[in-house]
């Protein structure tokens, strides 16, 4: 892979990575804001739910107050006429939405029950509501009764002093929760759950769309009354748990608020396709720009590399200098100057080598002449010297006869020596 291809690939990969990280960051930022908004919406929904229950309490309390003033009912209670009392309770109960109504005596025992005849004679479980009705003329609270959640209203029956108490039980069921959910500005689901002894959580009422997979916390650590806590946050949903105020002897009641994050993200997903098209167009433009940048950077570098290879082979011819005003232009100019300097130094070195070769050849020739001269001199001198040595030896040894004059022999010995 050439340098140009590696540079282009690096720039393209960097641009893709930057755009991908930007998209992930934007999505995470938007989703995080929506999660925070969901928490606020869920907390507001819990507050709205409690306010709606209070409004329901006021309406039902007024209706039950009217019922307690009914002459036929007061007469039936005073005369212990259970049939007439039950008939009046059913008539008025259907009008105010109470599916269960009771008459509780001053001793706290149930004397009439429109839904459960077996409860007659048994103590009314929520004595604090009886006390509130005695002191404040009414007692209201959310409570779990026989596995169902009711908004219970207790008012005294006076004739003119209290002779009994009317208990109206308005069910908090799926229909009521659906009405409360429609008051919210977000498409969230709502459910009411309670904790039964030794049986864990039980969802008593829920709205449409409530997911059964919501994991509730351990019943060993229940939140305090009025608190709102996160109980689950998945990729697509956020659930919260709010403990509601209940009567003293009632099992705890919890509102489970489910917030579908994916549904809230749907409006944002509508702009994903245009955003992707814009990002794709920007990526194509960026790719073309990256290729142009890679070419503008790599082309002069490739020329410089080719020039360096020529220099390595001994080609010191000048090459065109780049007109760029950046580092690559400076590198091109420096390389050209270096090539010229190398060429000049090599020319000088070749001249010096040629001069040395001439001097060496002349020295060789002089040495040969000296050797020839010495050889000739040795030959020319050895022959007469040998004759002188031989003849002088013959004379001083008097080989051919005695010499009459002794000094001639002495002179011959000196010549020989």
C-alpha cells in the first residue's frame, strides 16, 4: 500500500470515527435528557395521582355526608333494619361509585355489608378512620380490603348523636387508573401494587400498556411513605415506585409508574433519516477533501522519494523545485541544494582522484627508470671492477713470476683490498 493510500485511508477512517462518535454523543445526550425528563414526569405524575385521590375523597365524602342524612337510612340503622339499610347503601353506592358499603356500629363491629355478608359481626379493620370520623365528622384513607384497593370514606350517622358509621368503599381499579393516566402529558403506564404477607408483590390495578416485566424491589426494604425511587432502568423503559399514604392497619400500597423512553424518542427518530443523509453527504464531501489532501501531500513526497532514489544511483541532475511555501517546499529546496553540493563535491573528488592517478603513474615510471639505471650501472661497473680485482690479485700474489720491485706488489695489494 502506497503512502498516498495509507494517508487517505487514515483521513477517511478518522472522519468516519469522528462522525460516529458525534452521533453516539448526540444520541446519548438526548437520551440522558429524556431520562431526566422522565424522572420529573414520573414524580409529577405521582403528585397528580395523590391530588386526584384527594379530589375523589372530597367528592365521595360530600356524597356520603348526604347519604348519612337520609331519613330512611337513619331509621333503618336505629331500628337495626339490615335489609332497608343495605338497600339504601346499594342505591346510594351505585350513584357515588362505591362498589362496597358497610354500616359499622359504635362498638366497631360491622352490622351490614353490601358485598360480603360474612363480614357482619366482625370488627372493622381501620379503627383510625372511625376515630377521625368521630372527631372530624369524616375519615378518609386509601386502604387494602380483602385483596382490593379502595378509597374508604367513613362518616357518622347522627340521630342527633352518632348511632353508627357509614363506610363507603370506592374501588381504585383499572378504569380509575386509566383516567388518571390520561391526565399526564406523557404516554406512561400506571399500576397499583400491594405487599401481602409471605406472598410478595401483587399488582392489584393497572392501566393499559403496563409491562409485566417490571422488576419490583425486595419487600424487605420498602421505601418510606411519599418517597419516589427508581426501581428499574432498562434500554427502553424507566420505572419508578412511589409509596402512597394508607390507613394505619392497611397493607402498604405502591404506585408503579412506567415511562417508555422509546416512545418518547419517536419524535426524535423522525429526524434521524434527514440527519443521516446530511451526515452521509458531509462524509462524501469530507472523503473527497481527504483524497485531495492526501494527493497534495503525498505527490510531492513521492517526487522527493524518486529523487532520493536517483541520487542513490548517482544521478545528481537538478530537479524542479516545488513552489509550495510549506515544509514540503522547504524540504524540496533543501534536497535540491544538497544534490548540487554532492555533485560539486563528487566532481572535485573525481578531479583529485585523477590527479593522484597521474602522480602515481609518474612515480611508477620514475621508479622503473631508477631501477633500469641502477641495473645498467651495476652491469657497467661490475665488469671492469672484476677485472681490476682479478689482475690486482695476480700481481700481488706474483702468479706469473716474481716482481723485482717489492713496492709494485704492495701497491697491487692496496688496489685489491
